C-alpha cells in the first residue's frame, strides 16, 4: 500500500470531473434551451446555424419590404381609379358634344369642363407620391434615351431588353392645311356688301360674315373660329406654291399682317391623316372675296393631314438595329409603334420636323417634295424603375415599372369638342385613353398579385428555415433531462467514491502501530 500517490482518489476525481463537466453542459442546455451554446459545442453546426439566423432575419425584413411595395401599388392604383372616373366623365361629355342638337355655346361649356378635367388629371399625375417619390408621372418607368431631341418614349414593355433600337423616319407627319387658291380682296377701306354677306363653316363651326365687316374683322373671326376647332388661321404673301417644312406653329409659313392681296391659310394644330379641315361658304360672292371660291361649291374645300412614315433602321449587314425580324411597325400622326410577339410594345412620339420634309400644301393632301430622312436610336436602359427587395440575398428584387399617366401620354391633351367632327374624334381619343389606363391598372394588379405570392413564399421559406434551425440548435428537453438525470447520478456516485478513496491511506497507519 502506498501513501504518496492515491491512485484510487485520482481515478475517482477524474470520473467526478467528467461527470461534473457533462452535468454543467446539460444544465446549460436545459436552462438556455439551445444545444449549441458556443462554437465549441459544434463548430460546423454553429456556422450553419448563424447563417440560418441571418437568413431568417433577412426574410422577415423582406416580408416588410413586400408590404411597402403593396402600399406603393395601392397608392398608385388609387390615383388611377380617380383618373379613370374622370375619363368616364370625359366620354360622357364627348358623346354629348357629338350631338348636333348642341349649340356652339353649349359645346363651349362642355369644352371648358373637359379642359378642367385635363388639368386635374395632370395635377393628380404630378402630385401622387409615396415617401416623396412620384408614382404615375413617369418617374418609375424605364429610362429610354434618344439621340434626337424632342423624341418622347410613350411605352416600352418590360420584356424589351436593354439595348439600342433604331427607327428611320422617312417622311414627317403633316397637319391638315388649307391654302386658299386665290388672294383675299377688300383692299383699303372696302367692306362686305349686302350681296357678299353670308357665313363660312370650319369643320361645321359657323362664322357669320356681316355687311360692313372689313378684312381685319373677318380675319379676327376666322382666327377665333380656327382656335375653337383646334387650329390656326393666318395670312401669307402670295407664295403658296413654295415648299414648306414643319418646325414652327405656322408649319413653315411666314404670316403677314397685311391681309388684302394675301392668301388665307387655315391649319390644324395636330398632325396625322385623321386630321382634316372642311371649309364651306353659303355665298359665292363672299367666297370669291376671300379667295376660297371652291368653298361655295358642293362639298366645299376638304384637306387632310398625313402620318409620319418610318421604317426599321438596318446595320451594315442588313439586320434590324435592336428589333427582331418578327416586329411590325405602324404609324399614326407623329406616333410610331412597334409590336412584336409576347406582347412586346415600343411606342414613341417624334417631332413633326424631325426629318425636315418639305411639303406642297396646295392639294387636298400634303405632298412631300424631298426625300429627307432621319435615323433615331433609342437606348433602352434598366434605370428608373423602383426595386422592391423581396429576398434575403443580393439582387432578389421585383422591379416596379409604372408608365406615365398624363394627358399627353393618354393622348387627350388637345381634346376638342367644338364641332361635331372633333367631338366624334374625341370619343375615340377618350376610348384609347381609357384602354391605356386600364392597361396600366392591369399591370399594377399583376404586380399586386405577384407580391401576394411573394409574401406567401417568404412565409413558407421562413417557416422551413426556422424549423431546420430549431432542429439544429434547440434542445430536446426530454432527451436532455434523461442525460441530466443519468449524469447527476454519476456525479453523486463519483463524489461518494472519492470520499471513500480519500480515507483509504488512513488504513496504512494500522501497519505502523
């Protein structure tokens, strides 16, 4: 028997320490609820669990982001609902104005209300905001940059990829322009006689020319009437056969203030083949005095505008710049529209003078006298949309592309109902505006549905990752209590044995007696 080294006590003490360590670890797991309380418990599991924690926090924040995105869309749709309501009223007014039972005064009252509605639509478009960001004035639509000044992008579908797209304008659009075939008389102080008195109608808008009116008075009435029907009236020197270009409010002509001996010009403000001017006169003597002899004949004078003509720009190899071979191009007025499969749409509005086409306006339709053309390159980017981050990781976003909804993009900024013709045209314009607004609302609705599915997916992902994390780090209380009970008994037993082992050296004293 030895007294210098109590091997039995040492063995018992080691067992006791192991039991105490296991007991401490078990108590920590039971009290914290986690079976991984430090990286030493499970280095790989600790690293994985921390990544899962970060992912879960990110998913929680992404769900809140999705809620913010829905709020943005609800705000935008609320504005569009009100705009749609106003467009419905505009349709009602246009139909009312198209009825020839209305007098000029009644149509003027209708026109004032339409102008007021247009102002309110633009105000709503400009001032609809979410967190100081404008929503439906084009602020959240994709940026498209042009190499030609004055070109405005009206629509660019989401599925049109970023890049350069080329269109070549081969002929400018033209307004409907009536140039009198003769010069105006009534020189000096001459006035309209009783035999010359009568009326002139511009697109059905009646202008009474009374006995005693001089040329200045007549021109004043015609200018006012042309303005009412959405046009302009002025006089030019006797150079009507010269080729003219767009670019000014007078379509390239130089107005004069000396009316006698000059030619009368009446033109629409808008461009396109759907623009026309009909001038009739109920007195041949009056028509002759103003140089519009044909106006007194059956049917009067009828002139029409022309649409822009364009084609796809081609590169050195003969391929289209940006557009697929399946794309189809169409024009109306100054608008150029390209459509393709998968509901792709690319629409822009070009200035009336972009190609510098010269026109001869002496016929019923403007005739181009040159072959000028202009290439337009539109650079489509991914800039400008609002990105809603709906994931826990990088670039997990939904991009909101909300087109501009203004009177200009809706095509109703120059709506006119002062005549039966323009009122009928306004019905078509309002219908197109309603369709465009419905299209934007449908797009917003699809975003809202997408966010709904996104939130459901986020909830499921959060649930599954949380479940996986729980299985990895949470303590199984029943299993751990079993471990705790077992280790606790071992610790008590080791303590008892250690006490007895410490008493064993004392028995050596019996040998020394």
